[in-house]
C-alpha cells in the first residue's frame, strides 16, 4: 500500500466494508434463514446450528464485526494519515 | 414488606435518581442541548444508545413474541441487531464527521436544498411520533399493572419525569439518565432469566441454558423437549419455520435498514468526541443490546415450557394429566385479575386443557380425549416477561425491579424520540428555514419549548391512542427504511448524487411503502378502507406490509440513480463536502458552527 492518496484510503475502506457486509449477510440471511434447514441437521451444544445462528450466533457475530471494522479502520486512518489529533 | 410498598419504593428510588441526574446535567448551550456537547465517552454512549433503542416493546413484549412464534421470531432478533452493523459501517462515522446537530440538517446541506431538508423533517417527525405513542402507552400500562394507579395518571407521572430531565438537560440530561435506565432495565431483565434458567437446566447463563439438557434427570435437551411438548398439543414445532422464506428475508432486511435509518438512534452518534469513537460506540451499543437480545430467546422458550407444563402436568390425553381448576398456582390467579390471562372450563371436567384447537389434524384426537376446545382463552404475550419472577418463585424485590425496568425502557426510548422531534422543530424548521438569524440563547429557549410541546402531544396521544396505534410500528420502520436510510447512504457513498435524485428518490421510496401499507391496512389506517385483505394470499409475492420497507428502499435507490443520471451533477463544493466527510481528520473543527 504505497499509494497514500485519499482515493486509495476510500478504496481500502470500501473493500473492508464489503468484506464485513459479506460476513453480515452470511451469518444472518444465509445461515439463519436460507440454509436454516440444512444447518439444523448439525448440532452445536444443545442447539440446532441453523436455529442457533438465527437466535444467537448472528448477534454475536454482529458485535465482533463492528469491533473488527473499527480496529481495521483505526489502522487505515493512521496508515493514510487521516486520523484525528 | 408487601409487594405494593416494595414496588413504590424501587420505582420511587429510580425516579429520584433520574431527577438527580437531571439537576446535575443541565444544558447551557444548544450544543449541549442537541448533542451533549459532543463529549460523551463511546462506552457511555453505547449504553445510552442501548437504552434509547430498547423500548417498552423490547423489554415487555419481545420474549412473549418469541415464545409464541418460536423460530420465526428470529427476524426480530436479527433485524433489530443487524441494523447496528449498517449503522457502524455505512452511516455513523461519516455523519459524526459532518458534525452537525440533526439528520435533516445533513440531508439539507448535502443536497443543497431546503426542500430535501423539509422532506427529511416530515419523515422524521412521522416516524418518531408514531413510535413515541407506544412508549407513552407502555408507561401507563406498567404503572397500571404494578402500582395499581390509573392509566392516565401513570402516563402523566411519566410525562412529568421526562419533562424534568429532557427540558432541563436536553441531550445531555437524556444521555446520563439513559445510562442509569440501561442499568436498571438490564438488571431487571437478566435476574429472573438467570433463575428460570437455573431452575430448568441447572445452568445460570440463559444463553447456554437454552441449549442445555433439562435438569429433571431425563437427559432431554430443552429445545427438543419444547418441540415435543408443543407438537403433542397440536401446536407447530417451536424450532420449525412457519412463515415464507422470502417474507422472512425481506422483513429482516426491512428491520435492519429501518433500525439504521431511525433518527433518534442516529443522533446518539453525534454525541461522541471523535469519528473513531462513533465506530466503536456502535459496537458497544450492540454489546449492551445483545445482552438483552440473546437472553430474550431463552426467556421466551423457557416461559412457554413452564406455562405448558403448569397446565399439562402429565402425558397428553390421560385424564388426570391436566391441572385442576382449584389447583392453579397463585400467579395464574393474580394475572387473571389483570385480564392478561384467562381460562374457562368448556367441557366441564374441572380441569384446564391448553391446546391448539385450530389444528384440524389434532381435532379428532382432542375429541377422543373429551376436550371441547382450548380452555386457555387468553394468554397475552406480555405475560411471559411480566409474570416471569412469580413463575420462578422469586422474591418481591425482583417483581418490583421488573416494574422499574419496564418503566426505564419506556422512558428512555420516549426521551430519545422526543429529542429527535424537538431538535427537528427548533433547529431544522425554526433556525434552518423560518428564522436563520435567531440567537443561540433564543434557539435554546425554542428547543426547550419544542421539547415541552412534544411531550404534551406524546402524552395526549399516549392517553388517547389512535385506533391504529398497534399498526404504526410498521409505518415507523417502513419510513425509516424506505426514505431516510437510502438518502443518507447515497449522500455519503455516491459523490454524484444530486438534489433532484435525492428528493425524487425519497418521495418514491416513501410513497410506494406508504401505499403498500395502506393498501392492506386501510388508508391512513381507517378500518374497512383497505383495498385487499391483509393476508398472505393477497400480498404481492407474499410480502407482508411490515416487510415492504426493503422494497421501498430499493425503489428509492433505483429512482434516485436514474434521475441523477439525467439531471445536472451536484456543484463542486458539494463534491468537496463529500470528500471531506469520508476522512476522519478535522472532525473537531467541524463541530464549531
């Protein structure tokens, strides 16, 4: 990442957003709704996996995703020298 | 000490705390009134956002909704949490960088148009007013059930409390009371949940208890047992899907983008010092929300199991396996007097049968048992949270705490909504359009008057709820999803989006969603004026009115994009503005205005 322009910063941000939203989509819409029957054949603890994603797992993943994004963005902000103070 | 005194004591103590905070955190400037001086720590803001977001419905009704819908209620769990990912990634940091006071202000500046700002103000006020009615009702109901005062008196006491801290302290007062309210409500929610989980599974963590084996020595998993028990009585399996997949998908999406587009949530992120704080603060908000939202499925499932096993004490069909009318536990009698629970001995056998009498396949079986219909004639879903402490035999102080928690949830959400409404009136309408030269002192006074007015209107509507009060949540989320979320997102992510595109897009999203909702629920919710019955067979592709917000948002995006292609590009200074909000640097300078 030698290109330190504003455009490169924005591209890197968009890439990160797309990655996070892909995970967001997979855990909720894919695992929790579209593939729920298939995943319910597998069990995790005492939960059926699809049901667990729909009522527990997706929410935990959302929390982790936001902190992951914040952590990566702080690094990007510093790398491109656009951070505050 | 008797329950009544205990409840007055606990609720009184929490109210004294809120008033104390109000006096300590008075607002001296418009900056403090609108955004708490942008000096709230991200963790504190996360906690305040959680209280702001979790309403009377989240606290009182959601677990009951899950108890009766089972897997299908996952749409609410995912929809009302996944929106925070969108907020953190797509909106909050950029709007914080923009550094102004209200959501319509961003729309007006970014699309260089007072018209666009006005459309945003209208969407905001309609969405927020419809939402606040439910909170005021929640306050009245909580007072009525726990303190045995009249509904109207309850609403008035609630109004008076909000009045003190919201008018005095604005966003600053609201923020710190919301933090206190979060602590009260989460404690009140989790304590009964821990005990009920311990009771049934021996595991004190409800999130793990829900996936554990029963502690009765049978070695059966709780969820398997629940599936078994409900299907034995002719109900659909708890963990099985009942609704259509397309509708679940779109409803989840509508709730997510609606959540991200609700102005009273967005403005909470204007209160943190830095752009980086806005990102982490959204994460903290979701942590605090997730504590309740991951507990709720356990409360719902366990309360449903407890309720059924209280009534059906042995194998289905055996004569002595149903509870005798004279043996029902005290909590059932207590809640019968409130009208939330009721039963009737239809077949005159002196016992209660609770089963699904709408299930044709089960009917023959029921007949052979001598059952002549479901005898639990009323099981209000709110009972699942409200009666929880009594079902688990918890001491009186826990019951008192649940009352205080319900009130905290309703009051904190009401205050956040009222601030969004009053700042739209004093800052967007008055300062932004009618009297731009108004001094800060006068604007601060105007914002206090607008707040007082908004409280009166909300209180009046809470006491005299329009007949459609129950329907309007769909409207609030539909509006936020189809108009506010897309316009904000395009304002940030599409540098070429112009005034014409934004306005026509907002109107297209708004109108298509409104028409779809009114089509099935009646024009302006007036009964009998609907154009088609509100059932899945008549919905377009099986999409329910509640789930249409996502389609409205798509219409908004497409129309805005098409219109912007054939009209003039935005002026150069606007394109610079967009470039500026995309980088965090210089955020502290932007707030001085």
